C-alpha cells in the first residue's frame, strides 16, 4: 500500500503572488527532481497540488495543499530527511510560509 504525504501551506501575507506561485511550482517539480538513491529513478509515484478551494470553510487560513504518494515508508523517509532536492526546497521555503500542516498515512491502514 502506498504512503501518502499531505502538506498544506499558509503563506505570509506580505509574500508577493509571483513568489507564492514560484514556490508552488517548485514544490510540484519535486515530483521529477527527487531521484531514488539506489535506482536513480523518480520515486514519487503521484504528486499534485494547487490553491485550496473547499466550500466547507474549515481551512483555518491554510491556502495551498499538496499530495504526494510514495511506494513505502522508506521512500517517504528518504524524501523527508535526505533527498537533496527536498532539503533545498525546505530551506528556501522557510522565509515564505507562516504555517505548515503535514499529514501522512498508509492507504487502508487504520
């Protein structure tokens, strides 16, 4: 079963729209930039994201959700802690975001 990694950003109010867009595009590009350390291939199975648009009103100010799927926890853990592309992305993002929520789960495992 796949491991899903959900990240939701709330950007700082004074961050220009073009910088928000660039950060979001950079987040999505991780799907092709992240390469498995042993196979040398992309290991993020599915990735997507965009501007939050739920009509339920439960967002609590969070604005930009992203969903990534990994084959297993080991791939997810490599992405989180070691992958150079992801590490560099996180460093560049720190000054832009006010808040980040992260949720991970294994499909069908309760």
